[in-house]
């Protein structure tokens, strides 16, 4: 995710903070100081927020490690003001796998809540009246209730929360992925409208923001599911660009720029002899031009971690990979040789062609039915006018 900085790497997964998360910490610090509290109290407030997001990171690692059991790699985990996002390389293929991955995160919060509850019971502390203020004597009590709230919030049956994915997984075994997603998305949108109404009535703008985020996420999930259902059974070779330009990692970017000017391609296959080594994306070429380094070698700007796609792979799975990959185009290979490039642009073009063909077939089918019923096709107004002139 853009404008993010890596703060640590655990189990091969990088953890990043988005710049907006720093705004949250600054706002917490400033609000404590403006309310007349001491600098130490303000630092405690920031420390408490960091502790909450440490629980969020562990929650996301629950998803990541569960996904790893199904050979699904997690690209990274990013902290945002509204929570954490674990970017999986792809979504689980089977409903029970999605259920397993989705429930793993909330179960981490259950484990943390049980651990803090044990400490509270052993120490004889009260379980009521958390202050949610900082790192003081009630810190363990605060962490207990934080994890209870995180579990309850994430289990709401609304995308993008885990409860929405659990609901979809439960429905998908009997209704199919697309229908299950549609129902889960509608439930999520209904809950978002409810949250938004409560936020408006109470003047809670943060709740309104959460409601808007949930509504848009549910809508996007439904749209992606519809696309996936359309792409099922379609091999990648049908939607890829077959014409592409290959450059060497030792070529300068000026070679790529010249090809772009002549309209040959937008993205490039990078090969060192017969060995594929990466992809050069249009965005990287434009970025290089903007800083005046078009005579730099391609190797300094190419991407080397883009997955290779075989031409027989299905379009729905490849589309999901494109959504999470950092590459705008992926190289399609037959055996070990590149045969094309697949991108969201090529998929969109394929979709438009398919829609036009479906429209033509539907029109032809209606015309055939009309003829079978004894109806003649209506003449256009221009044709009717020409006939009338002829008869005058």
C-alpha cells in the first residue's frame, strides 16, 4: 500500500504503518494536551493506542498463519486508523478454508482476552469499569475489554469484517460463491445503514465514517464476486494481450519509452536471454521520466516479484491475483516461454467484447423469434423515408 513504512517483519511478513495512522497518534497526543492533561498522561494515551494496535497486528497474523496452511502467502499487513489489513495473495478456494482463515483472527482476540482474564482473576481485580485512558494500573483490565470488543466487532456479519466472510463461507456451501456474497453484502450494507443512522442521531462522526467504509466495502465485494462468477471457466489465454515487447534488464528506459510512443505496448516483459527476470510497468517508466532518468537501465525499475501465470489457468483466479499484486501486468507463459501479458486493462477489453457479442446474439435471437412468429423487422426511419420518396 502506498505511503506506508515497514516497522517490522515477523515470520516472513512485513508489518507496515500507513501515514494516516501517524495522524491518529498525533491527534491522540494533541487531544490529551489540549484537555489540560500532563505530557506523561498524553504519552500514556498514545501508548494505549499502540497497545490496541498490537492486538490488531496479532489478529491479522492469525489470518496470515491460517492462510499459510493452504499455501496462501500474505504479502503484508498494514495498520490504518480504522484497523489492520492483511493482504493475502489470493482468497481461499473452498468455503471451509475461507471460514478457517476468517475465524482465526477473532480467535486470537479470544485467546488474548482469556489470558488477561486469567491475570485479573488471579490478582482479584474487578472486571468492571475500564477507563480506557492509558497505561496505568487498569491496563490489563483495559486490554481484556479491548479484545472482547475487537472480537465482537469483527464478528459482525458485514464486509469487510470477519463475520461477513464467515457468513459467506457458511452460505457458499449450499448457495454458491456469487449468491452467498450477494446475501452477505446486502446484510453488510443494511448494518452499515443502521450504524450510519445511529451515528447521525448521536452525533458520532467516527461511527458515520465506519458505516460509510463498511457500505462501500460490501458493495465492492459484491461487484468483485459478480466479476469472479463471469470469469469462471475462462482460460487466461482468452483475455491476455498477445502482442508485447520484450526488453533486456541492461536496456535503458529510453527503449521502453520509444515503444510506448509508437503505441506498441504499455507494459514490458523483461528477459535476460531466454530467462524471464521481471516486468516493467508503465507507471514505473512514467515515474522515471518525471525525475529525468530515462537513460537508467531497466533493471533499476523492473519488478521481479510478479507471479508468472500459465496460459491454461482460469481468469477468475488470475483476476484475484491482479487485485492484490503490485504489478499492473503479469507475464503469461506456455511452458517456459512468454506468450502474452494479462492485466486489468486486457480483462476489461475482453469483457467489453464479450458484452458486445452477447448483445448481438440477443438481438439476433429476438429477430429469429419475430420471424418465427410471422413478424417482419421494422424498417429504420431512414429506410422508410427513402421508400416514401421512391413512391412519390
